[in-house]
């Protein structure tokens, strides 16, 4: 494979590589401009030739970012990701990326294009976390293009997204949980809300639970599925995203009691309708067994929180509340990670870093208490030995 370098100006070089011929016999060439010394251009030329020999095929010259992202959404995102994730990616692409970057040639997309896009989005009022999410979608899309042989390298690797800004986490304490659950007893969502607060399950995981996933004798449940609503209202059941997402979660005696009461009530309602309750029926559902919609559950949560007058927290914050209280009670982070289904303990520690100072103080206090107890016991033994009367025995001859 041939290639050559031509000087275009001061510290500027044009690389030309002969990429063979198209099916119609037309000669294909790759052009790229490199700024710097000639050795930089020579190094880049060697990289291009090596990549072409390994199977890299240059993109169609007229292929735009818009055309590529449309193809990526159809062939990769919709086929490989969960419905909720797919909808999120598609929203970002169609609402933001396509209008702003769509007309740029895919092969001509440069780091400065992305950096300018990020600064423009921040200036328009989007949060740094949202712009970081846009960066993640772009990076994933361009990495797929590298895998498909459409790009030699990922342009997003050379761009720095805005620094993450961890929002303040809103959680309830024990008294607030008790107040909320007392008010929830009069609703059909009591058992569901109790389970979310006492297990840390995600909403999608709880709504996909079947009775065969729960063992009320061994006091545990098994997370194997999640429930989502795709476009058009179609309910989709999927497996967890990661291996850690499939997990056993221990149930407290109180939660077992709540679920047993829920099973009896559900069984009675089904019998009145002439529909027997089966092992593979959903734990949390409408009377006829149809699944609860995630949006309806969230709406019921918000209404109940307002009615109780408690500090407003999101439904997802029930999960954060469970984890935060367990950590404050001295539960090892590894146990919390396993209950929540995080991919690693580092994820758990990063999310709940606000609890770490309290954990360190408690650990220091427990260490001090243990040492003080042993020290006092040791000193007490020495004091007793010093206070014990000594026997003075003198031997005499008769």
C-alpha cells in the first residue's frame, strides 16, 4: 500500500494514501493534514498504512454525522440496549446531536467541534452532568464507528467533558420512613413501597418480581428480571444489565410479614375474580394480574409524599435511603453493594461518599472503645495484684 507526504505550508503536511480501487474501478485515496514536524507526518502515515492493512476502510466521503448516527441508532442501539436506554440515547441524538453536529462529515469530525458543542450546551443552561451524558453517548457512537472500520480513532478521546457535579442526595431517616409507610397502608402500593425502602431494589426490578422469585420461608428474593415500557406503551421484560444485577437479597422479618399479608390479600382478590394466583404471577400488579406501569407508580409516590408533608424525595431515592441507613448502621459496604446490585464496591463508595466521614468517625469511636475496655481490664488486674496482701514466711530452728 502506497502513501506519500507533501509539504503544504509552514509546519503543515498533507498525507495521501492510496486505498485501492472502488467496485467501479475508481481510485480511492485518503487525505489528511498533519501539523508539526515532518517526523510527525511520517509517523501518522505509518499509522494509516498499518490500519488499512489490518482492515480499516475509510468512510464514504459524503457520510455525515447525521447519517452515521441514524444508522447507529437502528443497527446498534435498538438491537443491543434496553428500551429505556435506547429511548434516552435516541432523545439525545435527535434533540441535540443531530441538529448541532449532523451536517459535519464523519471523517472530518474534530475535537474542537465537540469541545465547542459542550461549551454551547452549558451556555444554553444544560447542567454539567447532562453534558457529560451527551459526551458518553457520542463517545460510544464513535467507538462503534471505530469497531465498524469507519473511523481510525475515536475523536471523543481527545475531548475533556465538563467535570462531574455530584448532586446532593436526598434521603429519609427512620422516623420519616415510618410516617410515610403509615400513610401508605391505606393504598394499593403499600407492599411495593415497603419493599423498595427495605430492600433497595430498583423500580424496574420490583415491578418484574414474580412470586416464584420470593422465598418467604428462607426470607429472601431473587432479582432476575426488570420491567420497562417501550414506545407505544409496550411492556418489555429484560434480564439485568450486568452479572451483579442478578442477585439474592435477604428480607427482614418485617418485610416477610408485609409480603405474606400482600400474598393473602392478592390471592383473595383473584379468587373473587375466578382467577387463581400462580407462582409466575407478578407480585405487584393490578387486580387482574396485569403489570403496574412505572409512571403510574412514580405518580402515586409523589402524591403520597405531598399528602404526608414530608421532605420531597424521588421514588429512586428510596433506594438511596435504604443504602444510606444501612451504611450509617455499620453495615459493610460490600454487603450494601451486593444488595443494590452495583458492578463493584467502588461504585457504591463513590455514590455514597457523603456517608464515609460518618463511618470513619464511628469506626474510630469503636476502636477507641474496644481499646479502652481492654486497657481498663488490664489496669484493674494490676491494681488487684498490687493490693493483695503478701505472706511473710520466716523459717526458724527449734
